[in-house]
């Protein structure tokens, strides 16, 4: 698909019915054992020590130069498909980053009381997108992102996970399709992946491997507030991340683009003939108009008008485009 999705009459975040999206393609692992939190805390950018059962963290895992190898959601919870293991760490990541995460754990867990479990094919994730997601569920997690709690939805044991877009339901693979069918029967809108993608772009949430290339430093992708602790102990790549935050200036920033015409994926973004980056995600918002995400060089400050191949123009803006944290509100 080269251009943005067609305009809908309302934003998917504020429509009358939430969207239901199958997110089971994400890579999924689990870590059990008394040393799981201690071990993973030394590998990722966010603080895990003291993480209560029922809460989660979003983090990046890096190479020794501080470049991202991937990002990961980490949930301290009971796996609904293996309750006999008790509380453990459930990890899910973009499929493109799964091998790097798996290899990192296998290489560095030696000496820790940690057992690694594969979950990608064994578990499903069903997402509900939109502000009315709660209305379809009998039990929902707390209000903070990545709060998670066990629940029963249409007879399927799930872990309900609060997200920026709504709620994710984590369950055994066999429960995924019945769960989708039950949610659609209850009023959720199915088969609208483009609308769910629009909601993600409106909130300015980048996808690793799409908007965030391998080797990106978290601050460049705007992830410091969500994914990085500057008070925790040592982790791989910490020196570069801390030095850039305290003493440096990122050479690139994840930015939003607003235009009067739909923007093309892969379009080159330039300023006065100098290439600054490319469009990595694009959509047409019914409230905002044509929008896009792009990782751009620092010359593309908010308010700058840039040129896009072939012949379009757009204004650089801070993210997110919409939501309570939007700078344009």
C-alpha cells in the first residue's frame, strides 16, 4: 500500500464502537524463575526491580553502543495458559525483533535462576482499539498503561492489558478466534486494520522495524519518557543513552508531518535540497487530515515546511497528533 487509508467519518479512537484487531503475530516469550527480574533488569532500559504483579513496563534492549535491537512489553503476571507457573515475566515484541530478544536472553541468562519459554505460536493477542473498549468487557485492568489483570471474556481465560489504544487480551492460541467472534458479536468492528493503524499514527506511537530502524538510540525515537529509567542500575548500552541525554543533542528525532494531500510511504523528506529522512507511516485522519511519521534529522524542527518526493509539501510537528498529551491541543 503506497498511500494512506481512506478517510473514515470518525476517528477510530473516538468511534461509537471499538475495533477488534488480531495482534497474534507479535513475538512472545516468558521468563520464569526467582532470578527473572534481576536478570532482565540488567538487559533492558527501564526499571524492573520492585515491579508488582499486575503491572508492566515498556523498554528497549540495546547493543553495547546504545543502539536499539528492539523494544519489548514486559508484564509481571500469571500466564492464563500456564497458571501453574505462578507469576512470571511475559514478554512481547515486534516479530522482527524476536530473534534478537531470544538470542540476548539465551546468551546472558547463564548464572541466573531463569527459564525461557517460547510463546509466539502458543499464545494469541487480541486488541480492542478505541475509547469504548472497556464497555465490551466484564473486567478490565487499571488505568495506567500496561496494567494487567486476569479475566474471563466469553468464557476464554485472558490477561487483560491496558494499552495507549485500548485493551489487549492475551490468551491461549486456541482462544483467539472465538474471542474475536465474541467481541464482534458484542458490537466491536472487525476487519479494520487500516483504521487501527490510523489510531496508532494519531497517537504518534512508532513501530520498531517500521518507524524505528535497528541502531536507533531511544531518545531519537522519542522513547525516553516511556522506556528509559535514568535512576536504575547498569544495563547494556546505558553509557551512550545517558551521555546523549545529559550532555548531547540527538542528530535525529521522530516527528509528525501534516499535509494537505495524502503522503506516500517511503517518500524522501528534504529541506532546501538536503535529504532529512523518509516517511515511514502514513494515514488520513478524519479530524486532522493527511498525517505521517518520519525519523528526521534535527534540522527539521517543528514548524518547518519540508518537501517530499514527488513534489508534495508538509509541516513538521511534534507528536502526538491527538490525545491528552498532544502539543497542538
